[in-house]
């Protein structure tokens, strides 16, 4: 599960629609998305993931409001990967980034999850050539950032590649040859390798 988070109007729902070909409401208004919406996406490796669109954050989110949205934002806590959508055309993009990370901390996200966030630096199409080049160069120097335009589609393939790599880092392919009567032995071998129950 990949949860999209970001400041309100950063373009989360537009990016969600681009990645999933869904028809989620994408409007320039506060809290246009209140209910989490989930859709399956196919990654470049052929694997599938579930993408979850969430409510947009704002600065100084009142404690009562955080509590009201907690059920919606539980999707973020349960996600395997957090995709932080940022509006790089907004002059306040760094302050907005700090606000989003602060809310994620208040929600109790673990440090490991916070360190594993991918940034989709959105709205690159709204920057002039000089600023767009600078934004692309800066993102290229980061392991966790991709510049995208949810409107034009720029950077979408690179973003899907980054999601695919991050979700499946450390995955390994295991081949077992078993006789028809040895199914239980194969099941036990896989569970011992993964250290978690296998269905």
C-alpha cells in the first residue's frame, strides 16, 4: 500500500488520477478530498500495489481536526510506503513540507517510515525553464525525490520506478522443487525464510 500525503492543493488527487486513471475529484479548494480513495496500480516490474489518496494537510492543523481526520489518516500509518506530494511551484513549498512532516509525526509514524518517504515534487510544469532545471537537478541529487507534473505526465515513469524499487527493496526470488506430497515442507521453508506467516 502506497499512501499519498501532502499539503492541501499540492496535486495529490490529480497525481492519483494520473497514476490510476481514476476519476477522483481534484479541485483547488481546502479539503476537496476527505475520504480515502484506493485503487490498484501496476508497477514497472509487473507487480501491483494499492495507491491511497488522503486528505490534504494545512499549517497549524488544530488538534481537534487531527483527531477528526485520524480515521482517514490511519491509511497513512498502515501504508508500506508514503509518497509525499509537494507543490514545487509554491513559494512556501519548504514550509509546507515541514508542516506535513510535523503532522505525520503527530500521527505517530515511526522514524523508519518517515525516513523512507518518497517525494513527488509536483507542478514542475508551472516553473519557468531556469527554476524547472534547478528543481530537476536538485531532485536528481536525492535518493528519495522525483520531479513530476501530474498534468503533463512528466516524470511519472520515473516515479513508478522509484515506488517499485522502494517497495521491493530486499525482496528475493526463491525457487522450491517439491514433490506433490511435500507441500507442507515448502510452506514451512518459505515461512522460515520470511520470518512471517505465508498464505
